[in-house]
């Protein structure tokens, strides 16, 4: 059954080819059938493969499928080959399954759009590329998927191409991530030059033999790969593109900019964790970047008005958690959080999309309010997603994954408590900002007319994802709460489990309790400030706080900074050099010959005698040379 | 005989096409298509039934024995691929200018086919004098293509093209004469034969100067920074077919010259010169990209992007190892197809909205969805998306160059970002946003779709299965590399 | 004989000076004829009687007559002479004179260097010898000269007809 | 018969040639320029004769005759040109025909 593996990316790719080739001439129903069906079939195959993989694990806990040899030059012979191991299995499942739900949702959400076929073509291509990314056995193929998803992200952010702002956002996303990608390309080149292969298993095998821990080359290689991961996963300093990416349709935000693509960086680091372990400095940088990003983004999320931008910053923040986990060496926790995050963040986006669809595409949360009565399903699912995001204890999936990360941070050897504290503050702010959104949007006074008009194709994904956002966490619970270890045992073969820590279960329980308290406290603060509007909340209106608010609203001024430091100088230089300074040099040559022509042509008087005189003078000179020389 | 026929068929076709205009205005097109298809068939036949070893076929006829000049042709994998590219792009160019060129079709196809005959000759010639002959042969008709059928500022552009290429060609002629004379002094035999001249030992300074003569000629044609200013003008002003041939084929003659002559004939000098050449390549990558970004004329944008792509080629050639050289070959072919396609797209756009000014365009996606989609496809190919041909070329070049010169490779890699900037700017400004100027004609017709589909499939095939191509060119490159195997720094990559 | 050479040479030079400085074309032509006749006598002194005869018949005769005809056809009157005077200004002569002085200097240097032991005109070369050489080794030159004359004839005809067509 | 020193004969030829040259360069009237050219040709012929006389060979006279033919052809074409030019420009001023001016 595992031999069907190639079909999982091939089916969505086929869907893309069909939709691309017909170029919008198919009726909408056929488009939806192809678009949703291809991903659905892919999900089914993924499930079959999973079942087969779990019941009869292949030898060595991985399955390798070579499709063809891509390039073979000397020792450089990357193959188009897929590798199914527990890590890629989890990724594949999440991608196909969440992808299918979002496709289903989109088939209704996007109905009537003139680019319906184009939308599904891009979405299908995205799923295919994302699957190639996670299934790739070779870093070069991984990079192919990596760029493919970037392309689809670009296409879908700029999906409504009539508005230049969307185009600008799309371009920004592509360019910023491409900066990281270029670092990654250099990283690949460095790896190949030094280790002589790009096949991931061989790389992971050869790297520890070739390089001692902390060696400069290993550090450089890890840093370059990290560059790619930072761009794709919107971490500091390459995070600025993600909030703008919300210009795309909401399902796109749910699938690409929340559930799957932006976590590719997490996947990459987990996949090449051996390298990062060889470069402790870089691993520490991963943790620090993650901690910084999660805090920065959380504070920005707290100040957004745009419904989707709240979720975008939230995504950046949550990926920050994953980076924190990776940096702390809690590889499994990162992947676990990736999975739960995919569920609850997709759910949040889809619910938000449903809400905005019903109120005439209004994005400003302060123009909403009291919507829970009109849109009960959207409300319920958003609330579940929010609870999971805020990691409300015990009942939500987010709780278990976040707890695993915090515990991993606490027990990690490098700066553990500091990382933990950052995560904790982040948890508090997370709860505040997401419940701010819940309270402002769904409670309070009704400010806008809402008509519930979603059908089953929207309702079903919301329902399924709600269940997953709540129950998806029970595959891995901490020692104090049942000690289920299904997830980490599954990933054991790929990712090293964290070092056994001597800390007593009591410590773990305490740490967990503090985190739970922080989450609940966050909800309560949000309640007080945004629903009850307690007196103390007037402090928010003071000018100092307002200034801070504007600063955070603008994402800590990164856009401003980049605009001044990078974009404007580039534009300035490009405009300055539009007519090509080098050309001016050649024009100078042309000009000087024109000037000398003007002077020399004055000697051409057109008079025979003048010419004859020069003729004589020249002859005389020649004779003189002959006679006297 | 087979090889000579590759040159003779287009040349005969040229004359026939010229004379046939009086029969019917479309007759020259069919004759041109037929001649190119016949030449293509011959090429494929040679490919299939070629001899073993690096040289698939050879021809050596006596021409001017008194001066040691022979009509010597040879076809190896490198020439084969470039000739295939030349003929294929020639066919596509004829097809693409079906409606654009309405006047003097006979003369147009005469010049087009003569150019192609010259290019094929350049790719085949193994006698330096013969090489120079073909080098000049392809130049003159191209001048007329630009000057007669070009756009508004065609005369100036044509003259600029001519002066740059002719001036640099004269430098090459001097270099050819110099190497022949040095050989004459050393051995007492006057010869222009490639193989005889190859083994010759030259003093370090002499070889450096002679090499620079060749290098400048090829660098102008390539074009490498800072010899590029002729290119934007010529490409912008040429008619679509001219731009396609210029970008797709003529630029490759420069790269071919570097591969075939500069490095094998002067290995030591080339090795000493390599850092500078690679620097020029890396600068070209970035400079062309920045230049492309700032343009308002679509055609100029595409033309400037060629400078960027050819920078990779220069970088890879002087890295001179198996990876980089194969990357160079793939990059050349992929660039020929993708840029050729972009020029065709611009031509189709201009036919429909009568402008090339990006400031007047916008929102064409709604009106011309197919054209826009294909434009997007090739813009993306240009920016080097994996799975499409350009990526394979660029990645292999970078991979190979890193071995030779890591810092410059990293600089050139920054070109990947710059490529995104200009490619997306092109797409965004032309096809997205508000509709500014409507099209006066419907979306692509079947003939146009067929042309574009062929190119899309080719570039995709190149990106996904480059191996057959790499295998074809492999013996030829190995042979070139063996010629200077004694030089340790330039040997094949050994990880 | 020697005296005859120097006298003829002096006449030739003087009449040539007069010829190139006259304002009236007919006067100049007459001086020119004198100069050519003087040259003919120099030829005779140098032992080339055939050349001297040809000089008189063709140069002084035929060619100068052509000039006279043309001057007549141009119908140059008093006005032309006055204009011609206005064109002949002293400073007109400076440049040519300077160039010519350089020429004279160069030639004088050469002649001075090779002045010894070369005497001309000791033997007379008759027309017979000339004719034999002509139709012997110089046959091709004769044919070329005839072609040249033919070409001159055709060109003159063509140029003369040019205006009628218009 | 002692003859004349060759250098004297040549000197006369050169003086005549130089005078012709001065005439060509100094006079503006086309007729005079043509006459001056005739003087120069004649001087060249004189030099040939002198040279031929020095070696007592007929070749000098032969060259003179060829020069004579040349002069005849040149005069006929030149005068025809002068006539044509006079019809067109209504003047014999050589400086008036300066269409080649750069």
C-alpha cells in the first residue's frame, strides 16, 4: 500500500494541471469536483498509507520511493524521491486532511468568484508542492517544494489582482521569503560542497562524522538553513510579510498562512535537527528568535483592529513557540504544536472567514459585536479555536502542545527558565488578545447586520476542525495527566526524545499549573477590559499607551525600518540607474566622436583648391620623409 | 556533408524564401519553416547516428590551403544542443512573426535564415578563420532585421548593435591572426585549425593578451557587464523574431565561444583571468536585475534580465568544473526558451494593446487570461522556480562556482532575490491592477497557443528531466575539460 | 647648343610666370603657347626632335586651340577680366608660394646631391627609335593610351550633351 | 657634344612644375586652374625627356608621348566639365562648387 505514496502529491498536481489547462472553461461544479476531489482523494490515500504504515511498519521505520533521477553529474545526483517516515507522515496527514477541509470550505466560500477555477488550480498546486516539500528525501527536492509553496502563496495572496495593494502584499511575501530562500540555497550549496550529498539521511549521517559540535562550517550551514526557515515561517527579522499576506482570500490564510506553509520552517529545522545540534550557537539563536518573535507578535496581535491581522500576528507568535521548542531541543513538542496549531488556527481562520462573509466582508472588529446570536456555529467554532489557542487547560489541544513546549523550555539546558518565562508571558498575552477578539466580535452590542448563509460545505469543516482543536491533543499528555505518549513514540524514530530530566513530576505539575493559570488570567483580563470595560481600562486611552498602541499596531516598526533601510535605497538606486550608467560611458564615447567630427568636418570646405593644397602638403611631407630620412 | 548541409539548407531556404515572395506573401514563411524543419531533421539524424566519442560528426574540406584555412566543421554534444535550440527557436520565431511582419516578407525571411545559417556555422566551425567568417555572417543580416523591421528607434539601436559586435569582432580577428602568427613563428606552419592551435605553448603575457581579444568579443556578445549596453537597445527595438533570435541564440554564441575557444586555447591565461571574469559575471547578475527592475518598457525589462542570466553563464564558465559547465549549458538553453517566450509574449501584447509601456498597462488578466497566465508562467521560469529549466541551470552554476569562488557565488546568489523583484514587477504591472488600456484583439489564437505550449513543455521538461540533456552534452564538456586537465585548479569537481 | 638651352629655359619660365598671373584668359593662353614652344626647343636641344615636334603640334597646337575655343564659348568679356583681377590678391599667393618653396627646397637638395657626371642630350634619339620602342615593349601602353583617349572622347561627348537632355 | 647637365634640365622641369602648382592653388578661375595643370603635365614631360636624354634611350620620349595623350584626354574632359559647370553655376569660380562641404 505504501507504494501509493507518489499519488498523494500527484493527485493534487493532476487537479492543478486539469484546471490550468482548461483555464476557466469548466463549469463551477466541475471545478469544485476536481479541486476538492483531488485533495480529498489524496487525503484518503494518505489515510490508507498511514494505516498501512502504523499496522505494518516498514523496515527501519521509513519507506523510500524513488520516482526518477533528477540530475546526475559526478557525485551530485539528487533524485526525485519520497521518504515516508513518522515525521513526514504526520505532516502529510495534516496537510492533506486540513487541506481537504479547507478546500471543501472554499468550494462554498469562493462560489461566484470569477477566478474560481484559478483559485482551485493554485490551491491544488499548493497542496502538491507542500506534500513534495514534506515528503522529499533530498534537500534539493525539498527546496523545489519550498519554492513551489512560496509561488502558490504569492498567487493566492494576490488572488484579487485588481487591487494593487493585494499585488504589493503578494510581492512582498514572495520577496521577503525569497531572501530567506536564497540563504537556504547557499546553505544547500555549502552542505553539498562539504558533505558531497544533498540526500537528507546521508547528510544527517555524514555531518556528525565530518564536523565536531560547534565547528564553524556546521554553524554556517545551520545558520543558512535557519535563514530559509525564518523567511518561510515569518520569524524575526523576516516576519513582516505575513500580516500583509492577509490580503488573500480567507481559506488561503487558513491553509497557507496558518496551517501548513508557514510551518515549513519548523519542519525544515526538525528535519535537519542533527545539523542544529552540531551548532549549539545557532540552536540557541533559534530559541531566542522564537522567544522574541512570540512576544513581539503577541503584543502586536493585541493591538490590531483587523480581524485577520490579529490571527496573522497570532500565527507568527505561535510559530515563535515552535521555534522556541526547536531551539530548546524539544523537537517533538514543536511538531506536536504544529499539528494542534494547524487544527485550531485553521479553525479560527475559517470561522473568522465565515463571520466576515456573513457581515459583508467587514474586517474591523470594532465594527462588529454581538454576533454570537446570529452566527452561533461560527461563534462556537471560533470560541473553541480561541480556547485552544489560549491553551485553556485540560480540554483543549493547544493546552497539551503548549505545555509540552513550556516544559521543554524549562528543562532545556540553555537558558531554560528565561525561555520558559518568555513562553509564559506569551501565553498570558495570547489569551488576552484572542479573547479580546472573542469579546469584541461576538459580545457587546450588535453593530452590523449579519445574515447566516453558510451551507454544509462550510459547516462540516468547522465542525470537524472544532473536534480536532479540542481532542487533537490527547495523543500526548504530560505525566501528571495520564501520561499518554503516542505522539512522541511515533516520532521517536526520527526525532530524538528530550533528555530524561531529573525533575520530579511535581515540578512538572507546578509548571503546568502556572501556565494554566496564566491562560485563565489572560481570559479574565480580556473579559474585564474588553467586555466589562472596568475603570482601570481607561488607562488604555492615555497618550503614552496610545503611542505604544500605534507602535505595536504597526508591528514594532519593522516595516518602517525596512522601508527606509532597504526598499527606498533600492528604489532610489534603481531609478537613478534606470538609464544605465555604463551606457552613459559609451554615450560619452559617442559624444566625443561627434564633437571631434564637428571640428574635423570644418576642414571639409568642399573647395577643390583647399583639398589640392592639403594634397600637396601631404605629398611634400611624404617626399620629405623619403628624401631626408 | 551532413554538417555542411546544416548550414546550406537554411542558406538555400533563405534565397528561396526571398524569391518566393512574388508568388504569395505567405510563401516565404512556409519555405522558412520547411528549411528549418529540414535542418532540424538532419540534426536529429546526426544525433541518432553519430559516431562514438565526443565528436558526433566531422567534416574537413580544403578551402584555402595556401593560408592554412580549411572548411572544418565538427559537431559535439554542446554544438548539437545549441543547434537544436537555434533551429527550434528559429521555427518559433517564424511562427511568432506570422502576423507581425507584413511587409517585405521575402527579405525578412532571407535575413532571418541567413542569420540562423551563420549561427549554425559558428556552432560548427573548427577553423578559427571559418569561425570568424560565420561570426560576421550572422551579424550583418541581424543588423538589417533590426534596422528595417524594428520599432521606433531602430536605426540607432541597429547601429549600436553593429558597432559593439563589429568592433569586438575585429578584436577577435586580431587575436585570431595573432595566435596563427605565433604558431607560424613557432612551427613554421600557418594554420587556423582549432586542434593544431590548441596544443601550442604560449608565453604567459602573450596568451593573456590574445585571450583578452577573444574574451572581449565573446563578452560583448554574451553580454557581460560592462559590455552590455548594446543589448537593451537592440532587443527593445528589434521585431519579435529578431528579439527571440538575439536573446535566444545570438547571446549563446558568446558563451559558446568562451567554452569552445577561450578556456581550451588559453587554459593558463583563463585561469589567471578567472577571478575577474567571475566578478564580472556576479556583477552582471545583480546589475542586470536592478536595471530590469527600473524599466518602464516591457521589452527592455526582459532584455535587461538577459544580462542577469548571462552573468550566471559567465560565472559558471570560469568556474570550469563539471557541475558549473553543465549548469551553464542548461542555463543557456533554458534562458533561450524562457526569454524567447517572454519576447514573444511582449510581441503579442504589443499587437493587442499597441504599447510596450508598463505605465500604460495593467489589469490585462481579466481581458487576456491565457496570455497573462502564460506570461506569469515564463516570468516565474525567469525567476528560477524549481521544476522549471532556469532553476536547474542557476543552481548547478552556483553549486559549481562555489567550489571555485565562494564569495562571488554568494553575491551572485543574491541575484535570485533580485530576479524575483523584476519578474514580479513585470507580472504585476502588466497583468494585475486596474485595467488601463484594453486590448484591441481577442486572447491567444490556436497558432499562438501552440507556440507557447511547445515552449512551456520544453522548459518544464528541462526543469524536471534535465538528465538526457546533461548526458548529451557530457562527453563534449569532458573533452573540453580534458584539454587542460594538467591544470589542477581547473579540474573536474571532486568532492 | 648650351646657350640655346638656357635661353629657352629662361623664356619658358618667364612666360609661364606671366601665364599664371594674367587676368585675361586669352593673354594667359598666349603666354602659355610661348612657354610650350620654349619647352619644345629645350626638347630639341636635349636630343629629342620627335618630342619637340609633337610638343609644337599637339600641345601648342591642338590643346591650346581647345582652350581658345572654350574661352570663346564661355564668352568671357571685360566683366570677367575685372572679376578675375579682384580674385588675384597678393595674399592669395602666399600659401601656394610657401608650399612650392618647400618643394623647390626638397628637389634642389636632391639635385644638389646628384649633380655630378650626369649630362643629357649628347645623342639624338630619332623618331625611328621611338617608334620601334613604341610598337615593341610599349605596345600595351599604346593600347592603354588609346583606351584613355577613347574614354576622354566619350566623356567629353557625354558631358557636352548633358544639358540638352535637361 | 657635351650636352647639358641633367640637373639643369630637371631644375627647369621642377621650376615649371612649381609654377603650375602655384597656379592651381592660387587661381580661383577654373580655366586658369586647368591651364596650370597643363603646365604641370608639361613639366613632367620635360623631366621625362631630360631623363631619357641622359641615358640616350627612347623610353623618355615614349613616356612624354603618353603624358601628352593623358594631357589631351584630361583637357577634353576637363574643358567639358568646365562648360557643364559654367552652365549650372553661371560662374567659373572653383570655390562656388563646394557641395562636398562637410
